[in-house]
C-alpha cells in the first residue's frame, strides 16, 4: 500500500498538515529522517524549500494553501500525471457547491462562502490536477449567482458550459457539493455562455430581488435586470443607478 509521508521542521505547518489529513481520513507516516524513508512511502509532503534532501519519491512542497498541497500529494499517490479531461461542476447560489471530476474520478468537492470565491477555487483545481482538457460546467438554477460567476472568469481561462440542473438538487449538509458533482457529470443539452438569453421569469425574479436589495425603495427596470443576469451589471450597481436616476428626476422636477 502506497502511503503519504509528512516531513517538515515547521511545527505550525506540521500540525496544519496532520489536521487536514486526519480530517480527510488519509493514512500518513511522520518522517524523522528524509534520507531513510520507509519503503511504503510513495510521496512526501513538506515545507517550502525543505524537499531538496528527499530522494526517490515524489515530493510536494506546501505553498499558500495546505489543502491544495494535500490534493497534489494524493494525486501523485494515485499515479495520475495528467488527466485526459477534468470537468469542474458548480451549483450556483449564495454559497456555491463545486466539484472536480477527472476522467470519471471525483477529485475534489467543497462548499464556498460566496460566488466571488469560484474563480480562486477553479484556479486552484487547475494548478493541482494537470489535464489536457478543461470544462467548467455550471447549473442554471440561480441566474443571478450564475452570471456573477461567469463574469468573474477571465476570457480564455477555461471553456464554460451552462446546463439544466433539473434532477441534480440534493438536500442535506453535503447537498450542494454533491449537486455540483452531478452537474459536472451531466452531459448533453449544454449551452455556451453566448447563447444565454434571460427569460421573462428570470427578469421578474431579479426585479423582485432588487426591491429587497434596496430595502423596498426601488425596483429596477427590465433592461437593468437583464444586464444583471448577463453579468454586465452587479445587483448593487443596478440598484444604485436606479436610485441616482430617481434622485436626478426629482431634482429636475423641483426646479
């Protein structure tokens, strides 16, 4: 059985690593002497600049993110140098679920705190799992969050596809990232971002949300609501524009 070894002089990093490994249920060996590694150790995870003395096995040095380093180490243990295709599924919402599936294998699944964290998560996955082909597949269940996510992804970073997420919604504490996995695995019927045209119902829903966002002061018009859905305006910008427009009209009327 191939095992992961942990070697570092940095006590804080060591405890961060073993905490993350135990959280994931990963069996590991603490390494005292990097020159005399146990035969079952196939990969050693270590601190930045500490890997030079480790020979004969794969070495992963921790960068900014302990979780990413653990992902990379586990990937090395699995023996995957490169995937044919990695699909990143996202279940949009206030706290998006995200899952990466490489050649049919679930690589990573997590819940993010906001749509604004999706880009960073996608970039982290792309750094960790080398692949010939990449696809970001997004569910269409939350149009506002969906467009926020699409507008945050730099052009040319990754191909994007939007799919009908019917049948992927799951309940429970792990529902969002399991839904993201089902979205990643869903094939057929996808549409490119350029094909998106907001429906009347989606526009009306954004108008309703704008009323809530403004504390009941305004409802944005259909044109601005469409721009929010397309990622051309944020909800905050659309509400601010509408408030400024009303204020301007009122000033003109008072003259």
